[in-house]
C-alpha cells in the first residue's frame, strides 16, 4: 500500500473511532467490577427500562439485561462503538441500541438513566432529564455530580469511582 493510501485509511479510521470527540465526549468504559454497585444503587427491578447514555460497547447493558431481566437502551454517538453494540445486541432480546446524539432522543419512558459523561455535558443533561423523565425515575451519574442538585445517595469506594443517584 502506498503512503498516500495508508494516510487516508489511517485518517478514516481515526475519524470513526474518535467521532465522539466531535461531540465533546470520549469513550471511557464503565468498569465491570462496578456493574453490581450500579445495579444496587439504582435498585433495579424486573421489567424496567434502563438507559445508558453514551453506551460505548454496551457491556453494562448486556450484563444487566441478562442478570436482572430488564429492558435496556443504549445511545451511542461513535459509529464504531455503535456498530459493535448493535451487532452484539442481536443476541440479546432485551437490549436495543440507537445511534446518535443522546440529546435528540426522547427519554420519557426510562425508569433509570445511567451516564458516564464529561461534566461539561451535565447541565444540558440535567435540563433534559428534568423536562422528560417521569416522576420517580432515577439517574445514576458516574464520577461527577449534577451541579446544584443534591443526590439522594452516593456510592463511594476507596480507590474507585463515585456514583451519584438522583430521583426525579
């Protein structure tokens, strides 16, 4: 392969993988060892709708749908991560994956929202969940709390990630 074609291929792959950066986000997966902590914090019940905003590879959704018999929705802006998740979701009846900007999707049916997003998106997300979520819905944030809104519960683990639970 010549140098020009190699450079073009590299550029295309770079754009596909880093496309989330254009929306102000980057992919940092939720740690598998935290899946149960998130589930307990959200008090998951059979049949609810759990939404992961910026779902990446959606591994959290695949785990929760299988273990807790819940419906899951992932929304992902990176085409590569979306395609990976979409293909894998074909093997999970209760997991649906959507592509695009999470702020363009209606979240009114969600019982639990989970987000591991950059803090600069939190104000916009806070406005969205306040406007759309039904009474009693929960929001679990990873690492950074909503500014100006007191969580009803905080899960801290020494040397680990902090999770914040809000009830709308």
